[in-house]
C-alpha cells in the first residue's frame, strides 16, 4: 500500500487521546516555531510508531515508547500531534541476537586514547571549567553530586530564574563543573533548555562532560553529535551501565570511541562506579585541550559517503532526513522574518520577541555586520546565492551563535553576545575565505556598534549600513562604525544629496578658479586645514616653496571671503572635505 492510499484509510486522533498499551502511527506534527523543532529533536516525526507506556500519577506527563526508546511528553504538547491507531507496531526494535564487541578497558583507557591527543597544555594555574550536558532524566544530578560532593553551590543563571548549580570536583581545587538543565538538542524549546544552550555556546567551558543514558542511546546520540560538531574537548559518560548489564545487554565501548573520536566511560552514577575514571579523562582532555577526532567518512574517491545497516529502512531514513531539513528551513525562515521585523518595526515587539526567545538572548548584546559587493541586487541570482553560501557555510563551521540572511541588497550577519575578539575572528575569517574561493568578487564589510536588547537592533543595523557605505567609498575591506570618527555622522545621513550640495556650495569658488586657471587651490586648502594652518608643513607636504604657499593661501582667503582664523570657519570647510571624500 502506498503512503497516499494509507492516508485515505486512516482514522485521525490526537496523541493525548491514546490509551495505555495502545499503539499508533504519527501522521502529522503540529505546533509552531520552537515547539515544532522540539518535537523533531525528540524523534516525534510523521511515520514514527509509538506506544503509550504509562501516565504520571496525576495524569501528566505521559511516557511513550518511540524508535526503541522511552520518551516523556507533556499531555498538552501531545495534543498537537495527530496519530492513527494501529493494532501493533511493525518494528519491534528488538536487540540483535549477538553483539560483536571488544573488551573494555581498551582505547578509552588512560594512556591509550590520550596517546593520540595532540592538544596543547593550558598554562599552569588555568581553572578547568566543565559543562555537564545531557538529555532529561539521564542521571545528570546524580553524577554531579558524585563529582562535587558537598563542594557545590546553587544560584540562578543571569536573567532567568533557572537554578545554576556549580561545584568543585572532589580532590581538584582549581576546577568547576556546572550542572545544566536537561536538553534534547542545540535548538532548545523551554527556558531551561535555552539556558543550557547559551551556557555551552557563550561561557565556553574548557571541556564538556556529556552524560548519556545507556538504556536509551538512540535518543541521546542526537545531542551528542551536535556537541561533537562544536569542536570542544569532550568526554562521554555512558550512565546506567549496571541496568544494561543486569538486562543481559552489552555495549561495545571501544567501538563507540572509534566512531565518536572521544573517550567513552561506562559508569553507574547511582552506585559511584566508573566516576573516578571519568574524572581522570575529563581533567586530561580539558588540561590538554584534546578536541574530538575528525572522522573522514569518504575514501580518496569520496565514496562511500555513508553506509547503512541492512536492518535500517532507507525509506524511513530519507523521510526522517527530509522532514528535518524542511522543518529546519522553516525555522530559519521564521527567525529571519522576526529579525527583519525587529529592524523595520522595533516598536511592534509582539512581531518578533516571542519568536526569537527560544533561539537568542533577546535581552543581551547584539552586533550587526553587513556584506556587500556594491551591486548584489544586480548580480546574477545563482552567483549571489553562491556567494551567500560561501559566507554562511564558513559561519556555521565556526559558530552556532549567528543569524545570516539576505536583506536590502546586503548579506546580514547578526551576532548575539559575542566578544570583540571572537567577532573579529569570525568576520575576518569570512572575508579571507571569500577572497580565497571567489577572488573575482570584492566584498565590503561594515560592522555596527554593539547594542543591548533586541528592540535596539534597528540602531545596530543602521550603524552597520553607515560603516559598509564608508568601506565601499574608501575601497576598504572592513570598517567598524565605532572607529569612523566624524564620518559616523556623515554616513548616517540618508539624503546624501544634501551633503553633496553643502560641500559644493562651500568649495565652489575654488573649484571654478582651478578649472579656469589650471591651479590646485582646492588641494592647497585641504592641506592647510589638515596641518592646522602651518604654512611650512603644507609646503613640505606638497613639495612647494614656502612663499608660493603663502601667496596661494592669501588668494584662497580672498576667493572664499574669510580669513579662516576661527574654529567655526575652519570646521565647516573641513566638513566639506569630509563629504567630498565620502
């Protein structure tokens, strides 16, 4: 039966209407923005088969079995998901009869895995900071208590009421580990998940301790793969191994390490088993900044891109991937629209604050960068998209903390809570990459000054536009608005015709005289103002006799009808030259 025929025969109902023990197939996923992305991250996608295992004593939340793992979902959220009841699931997600594995200890043991590391040791006395990251209900709090004992304190993360628990690892004074709220992916939904995402991205811990529920590896690995892409030193704590062994299960620890390129430590946080080994690995990778190993999934001929086990249905994988790509694209478009609303209509905050809240620290600092060639609108569409792709792919490889889109004849990059050092590295890297890959294209870049709160994004954008205009006129790669001096005022004026008219009116007598007599009075006056009226300095700069300069300056004063002896008189002519050089 083809999928379209199946849809015609199905009986629709909501997931929160399912009875305990009943099975169903998901037909559609509702919700908007962050909620929809949240469903995706948890594996709740059309075509997936679920079973309601049980309800909490008060009826909320509900525990589901999906894709071979257990998932807890709020009843209200489950009401956004449409299902079709089925008699039984077509896939049982049963374990294979035999798992081929190597004994542990192995690659992940001290002296074997780390022998491959080529990281540089941090300076003596550097505080080793760790982020404890994992899905909800994976044993993070238990592990945190084992790591820190009584050496912990509780506060709140800045700007939110979410608990912030940090502590020193027992026996290691110059360390700090922060227990973050549970998170399914780096595209968070709840305020707790936002806190976790922002901490990992912005606080830049020296290493990550990723705790994974060994009984639900499939669900947990989605977050693990995202963390690996951040290129931060990381160790994986495979928790609840006692339950796996107790159920006659086994996990190839060495195989996981080979595939992931990081130490994998089997532990039981509740029984304090394997925690000492975890600490040794965590301290080592942090101290030596050993990042995850790169894995090349292609041979010298770029094939195969990937291999898929026979028991995996290709149609399911493609459907899952397609839905993920579609929903991610939808989310990106939604974010872009909200950011444009913030630029165009900053007072209508209801159009953008709620949409952006799950993805950005809307009360934090923002900085805008504009990229242009001076004619992006006239550029061939394919070529413009190629240029945009080059810039965006580099951005995504080095940071998750930026939004990039095309708007008003510019490529717009909006950075949230980024230091000046990191900001410059990102932007300069994008410029150099473009020069390397597309040498025929000259990019002009304007960086706006930092503003606080998303409501002030329009100001940041306008300043970036002034900076990029100056970069174009001056034929410079990049200009910072904060370093423009008096040009900040001039380039911020939208009606450039007024400025040009003012400059020409002031300098017209000299322009007319130079055109008639083939002289250089316009240049002499510019140098005279530049050197603050010093005849000798002007003569040396122009390689002209001092008496000649005296004669020309006297004629210039007559033509202009001013002695140029007051600050006010000189300033207006200086402005005329600023405008002329724009």
